[in-house]
């Protein structure tokens, strides 16, 4: 999979002096992701599905124009999700990164707001910029000091199919937890899933569930065949 920051290709020229190789670098050696190139990033903090913080990016590049989606889903506070678009800078030779200056249609706490969003892309990771924000004269929220923002812990570049598996399987479990939970609810309650952890490499995962009275946790395996998700081996932890 192509990465956001493609390594600079060195032009090797043999010179007249034997044994000496000269490396030349120029802007023409830098190749931006081509149109329609989708790249995905993901991070999770924690091992307990009931307490895990998750964030992911799905980014499309068209020259120096960027579109995509960012979701920040912490375990203990409200999530903030939405699509973005904006421009990508040239490569910064001092840090070997590119920065995207974006407008994010961020949905949080039942409200939609347009927010400025800066993302810094490295060769294998992306970092999202956070800082104090104030409304501008158009009602958009912008960084109070855009030159002095903090970048969140890196999101790792992952195959977009892995991200799709995580999202699709998690949605399936949320929608079907009433029949997937390995025990019956109590006092007329109904199960709902409030934390899901998925490992696309092993095709397995775990989920936390509750009915308003009791809580539980289960491990499971899954497969995806012809776009159909199959959950098996559900075992109470």
C-alpha cells in the first residue's frame, strides 16, 4: 500500500571520479499520492474493550487536495466524528512530514460544528493537532494559536480493509448483541454493547455488554464471506 509520505527517490549519478557516487534531491523526486489514493490510520489505547480509546482516519488524496473522515471515540468522554476536506502542504525537509490544513464537519454531543483541523502526516503515521479553539466571524471554530498546537499520539498506517473489518464487525455486534451475548439479561432488560475490541489479523475480538443491571464480557471469532459477517465461538470471559 502506498503511504502518505512517499520516500524521496535519490537520483544516482556516476561521476568521473572512480568509486564516487553522488545523490541529488529535488522537488521533482517527491511524488504525492495520486488521485483516489485512500490511506487509513488507526490507534487504540487500552486492552479492556469497556475502557478502550479509539481513533481512526480514512484519507483520500488528490494532488494537494485532501478529503476524508476522522473519528475520535474515547471510552470515558463524548466522541467527536465527521468528514473533512482541505489542502496538503509540500514536504517539510526538516521533519520529513506533510501537514494538512482542513475544515472538519465535527459532530459531538448532538451538535454539528465546522472546526479547523490540522493533521501531520509522516511515512507510517498521522498525528492530529489539538489546541484551544475560538469561533471566527463565520461561526467556525479555529485554533486560537495555530502555530502552537499539540499533536496527539500517532495513528498508525493500516490496510484500509483492516479498518473496514473493524468498523463492520463492530457495527454487526452492536446491532446483534441481544442474540450474541452468551447469557440472558435480567429483570426484563435488553443487552447493548458498549465496548468492542477487534483483531483483524487473528479474526477475533471481545465485546463488553450490559442491560442496565449487570455487565458482561465475551470473546468471539469472526469471518467475512461474500460481504457477510459470521460470528462464532462466543465465550463469556
